[in-house]
């Protein structure tokens, strides 16, 4: 069977956006892997005030990124997906040649990559490429909302030259977010995968595993569940942009 690989910018994005689709595919016996690009640890002693503030919001774990990786393993395990954690640090940890933070505040992480961050794009492609083979189906974020790491993940995926399936970035897509200037909607076949009630519930339960991130987006489980259900129902399923002539599920 074709294996489905979901490229996730951070340790939560693929599940927030496609958890129900992943549950649907895994339930059919299709192999699913969630591959997170920005899962690397920051350099010791080099946190910006912005990054320190995020760590406080996430619960001030001794090792916040390791804690997030553990959350991701739990969430993906709930849905029957395997995980791959790649080593690129999150944008909030990356620095320029002079050691200054490239993205020092909330505003700076939404928009195009900084010119000094060009190396991250090549690094991302080099990290992803060894895992991609012809028999696999590769999903990547469309970039809704404009977070630089979502932009980076999409550009890296496009640079590999493989056929791509684009998913809408949640929760940005469900809150009226759009594509930033310079990031166009790709051509392709627009498909929608409807979900069963139990798949929506599995999606919400998996998303709730990201304890460090919940307070950023949702006040409690009921609010999270309702937003995912409303997104699904308003789209009559999970919307995707696929290569021409594609079908939703892998064929033997």
C-alpha cells in the first residue's frame, strides 16, 4: 500500500489540521507517518526573550521541545500514525550570523522567511529527502496564516519535486486566515474527505494531547472539539488540493 506522509512544520500542526483524515486512513489499514520538520532543540543558553516567554506559556518544562515531542508521540499514537522528528529548530530559536534572533517577536514569525534564514530551506530539503520514495504520498501545509515555518515546510516540499497534496493549516484556516502575499494557491484537484463521527472525536482527542499548546488556541476540550467539528461540517469534510487525476485513498 502507498504510505501517507504528512509534513508538519511544528509538533502539532499535522494533527490540528488533518487528525481526522489520519484517523480515517489508519482505520483503513493505510500506513501513515507524521514527519515534523521543526522538532530540533534550541542551542543551550541562547533563548530570546520571546522564546523564553513561549516556554513560560508552555509550562516551563526542563526541556520544552522534548516535552512537545512526547506530546506528539502520544497524539499520533492515538490515531495509529508513526512519527519522525527532524532536527531543524523552530523559527523562534534560529539566529543570524551575528547571533541575533531572526524572529524576535510574535509579529516577525508571520510572513516570508528572512533572507538570513535561507540556509534553513536547504537544510529542510536535506532532512526530508531521505524519507521520500516514489510509492509514498506526501502532504504539506498550504501556508494559511503565513507562519514562517509553514511557509518553509511548503517551500521545502515543493523543492523536492514530488507530487504534493496540500492541506489547510488549522486553526488558521477555520478562523478566516488566508495565504500571505507571495504564497499562491497551487493548481490541482480539490478533494474533500468526509469523516465519520468517531473520526472527528479521535481527531479532537489527539489534538487535546498537546497540553503545552492548548492554552494558545482553545480554553477547553469542548471548545476545541466544536471548532474542529464546525470546520469539518462547513467544508463537508477535510479539504485538500491534490495532483491532477488523484483519488483520495491509496490503491494497492
